[in-house]
C-alpha cells in the first residue's frame, strides 16, 4: 500500500482495528485459524481470530480481502493476517 503503512500479525492488526486506523484487512483464506488457545495478555481466546478480525473490520468500515493461492504465501510470516493503514 501507499497509504499510512501496514501491520502484520493478528495481535497488531486487532489493535489497529480497535484504534480505527485500518483501511484494508488481508487474510489467508486457506489457513486454518481455529486452534484451541488459552486466554493471553492480548485478549485472544478460543475464538477464531480471523472471524473476530473480519467482524471488527466490517464494524470499522475497512475493506476485506481473503487471499488465496500463491498470493497468500507472504502472509505466512504474519500468521496469515495483515492490514493496510489509513
């Protein structure tokens, strides 16, 4: 993106969505996100993190793109989640 930068990973993306600074959410549509997780300091629980982020993006008016095929490979280093900022 050419806007205000980007964040990588579910935790940073969630914080950016909560701050209302996400323009576009990208997620690996072929990744399995439903893993049992213990509650952590950043608030993640057993809930599907991709679903949570999509709901937050919808609520905040951000665009959402599920990335499939070879184009999703760069998201692997970011746990399948990235966001472009305003």
